[in-house]
């Protein structure tokens, strides 16, 4: 340390030469340049993973809860749509912030007139509210049933056209449908 102060600036290296040779802060500068893109990519991967996991968990929960309709347990006990929504919510492992946001449609169908339409207008401009009402008609035994469940899942990171949101309000519409024939009960 005294060596630096005891000598005047050397003429052969000069101050610019010494600054160019000093590499003590290179790692910090490189990290500063690459940190934002790196953490953005990591956050995008995590968000995509959580959304795909939530979709699979929703599908599994609807399959499990639909068994109550298929076996006639819901019909014979006189259960309503809130009971069914609760059975789905029990199987969502807290991945969904608000289970009351589940949009449930249970109705009898035939394979000739089966129609699966999302209950949200995909061209909505600001508040994407449900465009169709919920249906609860679990049907008698030996009938073909269709159970559809939808949820507007919040998307935290918006990447413009590359983002996971598919609705204008910044949410992603998750949905699942299952078709089965009720057992004879």
C-alpha cells in the first residue's frame, strides 16, 4: 500500500493502462449484465411449470369428483353444485387461489349433439367474465354425462405475446372436460 503512494505515477503504464489491466470487478459487471435476462427466463420456466401442473391437478380432481356422479352418490343424496365444487376443491392441493372461481357445468349429452364451448369470450377486452351460466343436472342412471370445469388462473409475469395469459384480463383459462356413462343405480 505504501508502495503505491510513495511512487509517482509511472510513465510506462499510465493510469489508463492500469485500469485496463485491473480485472477485480469483472465478475460483478458480468453478473449485473446477465442477471435480469437469467432471472426472467428462470421465472418464466417456473410460471409455465406451475400452470401446467395446475392444469393436470384440475383434470385429476375433476376425474375423481366425477366418480360421485357416475356412481349415483350425488343423485341419491340430493347434493348440489356447491357440494360438487367442494369435492373438486378438496383435491386441488391449494394450487388455486379461490375455489369459488371454478365454473362447473354438468349436463346430460348424446354423442350427436355434444358441444364443448369455453364459458368465456376469448375476444373479451378488459374484464373477462363468464359468458354462460353454470349447469347442474347430474342425470339418472345409464345416461351419458359431460362434466366441464373451467378456472381463470392468474398469470404473474406478462411477456406480451409470449406470455401464458390467454385472456385480456391477464389470466389463463384452464379447463377440463370428461364424458362418461352413469352406472345403473
